[in-house]
């Protein structure tokens, strides 16, 4: 077996819509930060002894998505061997924390290594995108942009993880899989929301502002644009038919708690992907105050803390949290998002 680890990422500027559904190219530019503590391990082995892919611990729909990725992977590289795949994550999956990004980034890294393929990071990002659009950003560490270009798209890092010692606290308000996945939600929003065109048009300004804010390590600037961008995305989704409401009551309560923190002088800003979890940006010195405020919100189940992290990498053996009976139990819950 070959093991690889990849991290989830938080889109500070979101793309929420594809220009090419099959190739998973975005309709708008996005900018993300790779999160160091929300990780997925992929174990992959290709074997002539297998007559079909063996995908462990996944529910049917998620296993089918991984199987489709493996079919596209084999077609791309001319392989004829089936694979044994095991995926384990250390955070709630299919629940609005970009588990598909870490899943397919780790799977792409492990699969190329297991097949003895020599690929650079740019091609590896293309491979990861076969499974999930946002997975291409998790190939890289630090701060990453993904933008349309010509008939395709380009993903590349814009700043290393060491560039900015930012903190991201995740207020988990539900660990249930979301009822409508991101891919379906994007298609529904694009097809039915009267706000979708305005959402796309506003994205270029947000993207430029976010790039400048990261370059200057300006928390207020990046926080302001991240909040604005996520609320506009959710407004477009809520206006779809039928409406897409990813939030829980605690989601709104956390948003209000963050605004209250700022009123009291603590710089904290939120972003919310397609799910109920709230990610809060702050400085290292504000972590204790922000954590206490989030933990006091009824309905917050737990709080995860991250900072900018590494890109996808091969490892000699899985981390401790991916081994043993506890990992076997978590594998039963893993979803490809």
C-alpha cells in the first residue's frame, strides 16, 4: 500500500458554480487557505489480482464517486489494474468542511505514487480535479488561487503557509451529512437562482481584494471580503428553486457571536462553505477569547483549530489517528463529499 495525506481547505473567496461540469472547471475565481489539522489519509494499491476496485468503508454513493475517479484515472494514464483504496478522515465528512477536497487530493497523490507515475504538482492538481473541483487547491499548501483561464482553469499557490500565522477556528454545529451535496447545490443555483449572475459578477472584485489582503497580511481586509463573499454565495443558493438552506440555527447564532466580538474590539471574521459549520478567522493572540465566545453558543458541538497547512504529501505510514480500531470505526463514516 501507498499512503498519502492531504488537508481540507477553506475558500475565502468561493467559486460556487462550474463552467464545465465534466472537467470541473470553475465559473469564477476562488482563493483558499489549506487547513493544517483537517486531514484525510488515502491508502492505495493497484493489483493484477483484483477484478474490480475494492473501496473500503464508504457508503454506496460515495464509493461510486471514488470508483468513477479511478475509472477516469486509469483512462488518463492507460492503466488496466484495479485498486484497493481505504480513506480515513479526522474530521466530520460530507458536512460542509470540504472533505471532498482532502479526500481526492490525498487519493490523487496516493494513486499516482502507487502507479509509479512521475507527475508534477500542476498535473497532480489536474488529477485531483477529476474527483472534486476544490481538491485541486488542496494539492498545495498555504494560500492558493484557482481561476478560469481560456477553456480551462489554473490553480497555483500565491503565498506559503509561513507567510501568515493566521488562525481558523471551526465551530461545528452539525456532524450529519448535508442533504444536498455541493455539486448538486451548484447546479441548482446556477440553473434557478435569479441572483446567480450577480454572484458571479461580484466575485472578481472579491478575488482581487482578497489577493491584496493576503499579500499585506491584513486581517480586517480579508475578513471583510470573506464574510461578504460567503453571504452572497448563500443568498444566491437560498434563492434557488427549491431553496438551498445549509445553515442550522446555531450557524446563525455563531455569526451573531462573531459580530458581537467585533463590537467588543476583538477582530474575528467568519466564512461558511456549503454546510452549517462556521469558520472564524482571527489572530493567534485572539484565539482564547474567540474560542470561549464560540463555545458559549448553544448548538456548537465542538471547536476545531487550524492554521495554514501543507499540501498533499506521501507518507511512510499513516498518522496515529488513522490506525487501529478507532480509525476502522471512522472509515465507516467517510464520504467523498
